[in-house]
C-alpha cells in the first residue's frame, strides 16, 4: 500500500511532489522548508492510518497486517474467534490442538496477500490494484467469522439436530457477521479513507468469502470477469486449491504433531494466471502436479488421522447432545434486548457474537436442575467417560443411517445383557480428496515452461506415482453408550452378527471389530453368503 493516503492516492502524490521538488531549480533551504510542510500535512495519516502491525506467528513467521485489517481485528466480532477451537473436539484427543480460529484467520489473510502480490509481480498485465489486494486480504481475514462453538461441530452436528431440515452453513453466517462487524464498528468511513469504493468493494469481499459455482454464468457484482482469478484465492470452488487450506494444513499439522508433506510456499512460487475457456484461472507449472496430489493426500490423511478420529468424533457427538438438551434452557441477548436460545442465535448476529466454546463451561459450571442432563454428559467428557467405538464398516456404495439399524443391533443381545436401540450411535464418515468422488486435479489447469500463458489439463495416466482407484471412501462407525465390559462384549458380538446377516443388504462390507488384542476383519457379499475372516 502507498503510505500517506488511500491505495494509489496520497502516497503517490507525496512521492511525486518530492521528485518534482528535487528536479526544480530552487534554493535548498526553500526546498527543505516545502518538504517539511508536505510531511507535516501528511504526518497524521502516516502515523495513525498507515502504520502496519506485525504479528509473530509460529507458522508463517512475521506477518505484516494493513491498518484497515487491524481495525477489523480489534473488534468484538473478530476477537470472538480467540474462543473457538480450530479443531473442535480433537483437542480432547490431541493435547497440542489448542489453536483457535483467530490465528488461522490471520494466517489466511497473510497468505492471501502473498499470493495476490506474487501474481501481480509476475504478471503486470493482470491490472491488480491496491484495492484488489486489500479486499482479498479482508476476505481471507473474515472468512471464518461465522463459525460457532467447536467450529464444524456447530454447523455440522448441532444445528442439524436442533433445527432439522433447516439449511445453514458457517460461510453464510460469516457474510452476515461481516456485515454486522462493519455496521457495529462504523467501519465504512475507515474503509473509504483507505481507498475502498463502497458498496462495490463490500460486495466483492463478501463474494470472495462465499463464492458461487464457477461453472455458472458470471454471477458477481464486485469485479468483472477479467478478474475471475481473484475469486480462487480465499475459497476456491473450482478445484479446492486455496490459501485457506494452505494455512490450515500447515497450522493443524504443526499443532497435531503430524508431518506436513505439502509445501505451500513452493506452490505459491509456481502460481500463474492463464486464460482457460475464455476465463482467467490460477494455474500451476506442469512439474508441480505430483505436489498438488500430495496436497490433497495431506487433506485426506488429516481427516483420517485427526478430523475424523473416532474418539474426537464421539466427543463432539456427546457435546452436541449436551448442547441439544440445554438448548431451551440457556439464553443469549441479541439486538433490542431480545433473548435467543442457543440454536436461534444464528438468526441474530449480536446474540451470535456471544456464542463461543464458553457455552461448554457455562453448562458444566451451572447449578440449574434444567441443565442437569447436559451437565452430566459434559462431566463424562471431561472425565473421559466417552462412548466406545465397537466397530466400523466400509460399504461399497453410498449409504445413509437408517433408524432401524440401532434396533437391529439391540435385538441381537443375549438374555443376560440388556441392550436398547438408544444405547447405540451410528455415525457415517465420508473421506475424500475434497470433491467427493471426483479427482480434484481434473479441475486444475497447468502451464509449461515453454508456453506459460496457455493452461492445459494433465490426465491421470500421465502422472507418475500411486494414485487412488477411488477418490472417496465411506465408513460406518458404531458406538455403544454402555461402558461396562459385559455390555461392550455383547455389543461387539451383535455388531459382528449384524454385519454377517444376509438380510443386511449392504453388499460387500468390511467390518473391523476392535477386540482386546486384535482386529477381526470379515468379508461379506450378499450374492455369495459364505464369509471368511482373518486375524490381522
């Protein structure tokens, strides 16, 4: 940014005046006096408006933040992210996973600025201006404002349970919270001081935070189609390669103690804009294709080892159950003094600003009889009395949990152990490379050293390395709420018989039963009722 004024304005004027004075035939003492007046005239804006702040980050080192970003950071709506765990229930399993949405958001803003500036320096004909850079950074900074307690647990588990059939996602809430942040802190005049054009740039920022399907006709108002590549930096709906993932891969691996094999710095160096099918897209050098496969493999490894960890998942399920039981008994004050229950705070951003991971402690430390059931569940979480995973199955085709499954599992119990349908929890886990069953690299375009302006696709058969046959996998996990050894043994036996039952038409299923010192694997096919098992 140009110091001394908004993007491309005051700083350019100051430098121009100084250059003209140095070339003008004028007495040195008079020149010095005029330069002093110019500096005095702009000193207030230089000191107050255009001083960058530096954050020392364990992932990216020293990160410089534009003063407008600082004004956004220093608001209650953004500071709220300090109290929302990045990985939700995983912190109960991985003791290092204590990081929050706050530092991730700073990292995304930092990487967004680095990428857009790198593209500008590499290709001046893209006509990226300072407004573009600032808007992209603000979008990166604010893209997660809408997350609720324990991050994805809130919109992925709690809201669907508390408000069945209600479609809501945190990206939508991020846009609404951003509007609330700007209005509540009167930031529009500050944005104008820094050279943003309103409402055009506000629309652009919100479009960057939650972009639409790139396959449709040009749907945006913030920028024309000649700057389509800017919509691929923060949240890339085309192929899922964006700075949001670059930051959380590096940050989550660091805090989880898992090695990160993907180098986003190298990827940034080889990013370039090419025209593909009449639209400008961010492309990468052809030699980087295997590194991008590593990126998506890193994603699925993180899901398998951490994000979808069986203990972390059931902890979030238990917290969800506690929040659901408490939903009608805790309130948050919103706009106009109106009271909202937990699941309704998403309708009012003033109330939602007060909803963080602190809800857990609020329930845990309560003395209300109405919160007794919720409090006991959270006490079980704290004391590690969590429901046990008795096995998991991998179907060969997509499936959904059926209400009858719990009853099927329960009615197989022996006479001396009583198991009820409500004693079982069935969870369906989806693992993929970011685009369900599709290979995400099929949507990436590459350029060659000899022709850096032409984007092309690299087919799968031209990639050296071991690629998966399928890019998505589904697991069905079964948990038992009863923790005594007799009930757990009976539940495992029931699960084994359930998987072997010819009437259980899940086609080919691999069932892994967690026994005391081994994993029993059972292959079953409906068309071939005979089975075989092996101790692994």
